């Protein structure tokens, strides 16, 4: 994430901190010597694809709408060559301390990365040819490739009768639209480069009990790894490493926060108050998924530049969730009869994105207002949510283990629905054209044709016509693109439950020869949709046809086997979805050489049972059953991480 220009309001943050520091220095008693310390690392990441990608890329004549294709491949290609460095510094002035963390990352352009970038310029998608089939010599209802990059600014301007029009008078401005095109470098390559001040904060105490931490920072709540329930204050950037980086702080997005902890020993605990004034940039909010192409883009979306296209973009200023809105919460943590516990509440922007529809050219949205551009089909928002949680941890002498649990309730969590929804591309272009005031391809303003739209009488696969409520034909049906998730939005109370166990396996010292006991951690994580109704037709993941289950239960295990006094540590982690039996496993090896060198080697292997093996828009295949781990089909990688720490 590149450093952004900030508004005057945001630029007031360092000034306010300066006033605060000046006040602290004035009240400081005798002058004290300033101590300064720093640490950091220089790191190389390399990864190699272990499988070919099943998705198709466009070849041949790129000027037409319907194309043939060949698969991306990629097995054995270097998928990542990443160079990064981090510096942490802290200055102690006695009454207060100033800390900062900066990180820079650059990636060498690999052949695989260039293939993804080139593929983003022309991303083919499967479409069902309805009434338009005979026009291209195909039967009605045949399936073919549609050039999804027909939604580039140049192509749409030409269709609107404005080819080569001068900026900014084009109906569609270059760089803002295009399913796969527009900002190709951003899609697959430059999204991985960043120069960022990740944290910058001041800490000080008022009295013996009240501790302040103000500025850009990370606040970690909860007891879980891999899947999170109460670690909700920050979103994660999953574009360059998915969820697989071993240190969560490398993926978590820091925020500008007021963080105050008040010790109350009389009650055996402490109260933490967290306040986010809304000074962060939009891209600092929510979870950033790998949906703009790249090595971790979910199958079959490889190379698709979703958020830089007409089909979907981020909106950080939606009325359901605005980056400028304040967030706040509290956490009471304490110990009762040797049981550690915490009570949590947080009101903030959801880290899970929600897709809302354009009522002008894409149907209607039944939740919140449409605030995006007129020509977008959808936009991705992060709605405001409230979460109530409790955590517990205690040592069990009977099991000789530490037991952990975490429960988080989110009332009225919003979900996308519609496991079998479609976009009619011809009608979409017609609606865009009519909204733009250009020459009409077809008469009237045409709404989205899908079975969940009550205004439309269209049924995909019939080769029929779209009709208005009176039964009058509006426009012929063209190419239908399957986009699951475009149904109405529903809200459901959602409960997340984690049960965990941490144990030292002493017997491995004798049987396996480890230098100390093997560490084993196991977690059972369940997401429970309360008041579940199958007829709500909730999607497990937007863009995929699998219906969400009442319970999504995942079991994870991780082992580390220390040898040679922790200098050589093999490890093994695996997880399984207990509903679908999709699984993943991560064998690893960590090596410590002296005080400075750290090496890690691992294989990230995914074993889904149901996957999508074709491209965006395909229906009637296993894609209807592809679930969370199924989106990582063909993303197996071998990774080497080399670190020099100081």
C-alpha cells in the first residue's frame, strides 16, 4: 500500500500528537536521558507454483466478443520474488515513549506475474448464448467465451458513439472501468509493492493505573489463529500471501486509534477503551482480498481486475458504512480463580465485504442507498456492525493443557444471496447506453435479467424475451453471465465459536528425539447463522453458487517439533471443513542460524472436493458446490522465506 496524500483533517494527527508530547515534556519532572533502540529485518520471499491453473486466457482475435482460449498453466513457474525490509524504533523520554514501524516491499516481476498482467488485459468469461446464439452461428442456449474485457472504457465509448473522445468528456474515463483492463499494472503486479509507515504512536501513563497509547497501531483481541472471531478491529491485506503468513501483524492493517487501559486490581482486571476517530484512509478499512488478479486470486478469477471494472469497485463512503465514521469498543480482561477471561464489545466497520447492486443499470438493492457511479453494476462496501464477545482460557491439570474458547455474536450481519443469478450482458449494455443518453441499442431502459428480480419475467435458458410488468417485450436476450450473489441482501444474527487446546507432547522427546516437548495446538471453529432458513438462498462466497450452511465448522491442528535446541524445527499444520471435507495442509521447516539468520520453507497444499475448473460465468458444473477452500483450487505453492534480523 503506497503512502497516500492526506486531507487537512488527517494531517492534523501529527500536530495533535506534537501538542500532546509537548505537554507531557512540560509536566515531566527532572530531565532524563533519552534512550533509543531499534530492530528489524531484511527478508526475501520466493514461491513456486506446484500446479497448473485451470482457468482459460484469451487468445486469437481480441477484437471480437466471443473468443477461444487456452489455459494459463504455470506449474513450476516462480510466482513470487519479494524483497522486504522492516524497521522498528523506539525512543524513551522517561514520561513518554515514541515508537514507529516502517516497512517497504518490492517484487521482481516474474514470468507468472507478467502472464497474469497480460491476462488482465483480456479476461474471457463463459456466457450462455440465448437469443443471440444464431447471430454467431451457435444454437440458442449454447455456451461460449465472452470477452469480459469488452467493458473497457475504449470499447464502451465506441459503442456509445464516442470513439477516441477527448477526456474528460468521455462517458467512460480510462483507468476507471474495464473488467480486466484499465489499470493492468495495478491488477497483478504493482498491488504487491508498498512503502508504508505501519505504526507511529506515543505511550505514556497518567498516574499508576492509566496507560495511554495514541496513534497508528494494532490492537489484537481474541484467542484464535487462522480464523478469527474477536480479532475484528483491523482488516487484513490478503493479496500477497493470503492467510498463510505466520505472523498476523504482517497482514493486519494498522489504524489510527486512541487506546487507553485502566488497571483495576481491586476487581482483578483491567478495562481497555478503544476509539477510532475516522482519520484512516478507505483502503485501511476492511479485508482486502486478492480480487484484482494475482497469484492468490480465487479460482476461477485469475487475472480478473474486479474492483477496477464496471462490474464492481470499493465504496468506502456508503451510508451503511463510511470510513469517516467513528468506531469504538471496550474490553474488560481479568482473572477469576485462575481462569483468564475477557468481555468485549466493538462497533466498527465490518471486515467482511458486502456487494450491493446498482438500481439504475443492474436491478435494485434492498439494503442502504446506492451511492456509486451510474455505470457500475455493483460495489463492495463494509457495513457498520456491532460485535459482543467473551473469551476464556485456563490450565487443565487433567489434560495437562491450556484450554481456550472464544464466542462472538454479531446481530444483523448482512449476507449476499442468490446462488443462481445472472447478468444479461446485452441488456446491461442497453441499460448503460440509455442511462448515458446515447443512441439506444434496444428501446427502453433494461433491468438486470435474473430469476431473483421480481420486475423481470425472464428465465435463463429459455431463449425468450425480457418483458415489462405488463408483458410487453423490452429487449432481446443476449449473453447471460452467471454471477451468484446478486439476489436480495438478508440480515442474520451470527455466532462465531472457537474451542482450542494447547498442549506440550512430552513423549516426542523419547520417541522422536526432539530436544524439548513438541507443541500441539488444535482449534475447532464454527460459524453459526442463527434463525437459518434454506429459502434465504445465502451464498457462502460471492461469485460462487454454493449455498451457505447453518454451521460452517473448520478443525485445524498445528505441530512444531523442536530439534537442536530450537534451531531446527519441522512443523505440520492442517485444517478440514467438517461439512464439505475440503482440507489444506502446510508442512514446514524453520532453521535458526546464529542470532541473525532465520530460514523457513513450507508447502501450501489445498485439497478441495468441489472446485470450479473453467472460468467466471460458468454454470452447471461443480462450481455450484465450490466452497471457501474450493476457491484456492490450483493455488498450491512451495515457499521459501529468508530473513536477516537485527
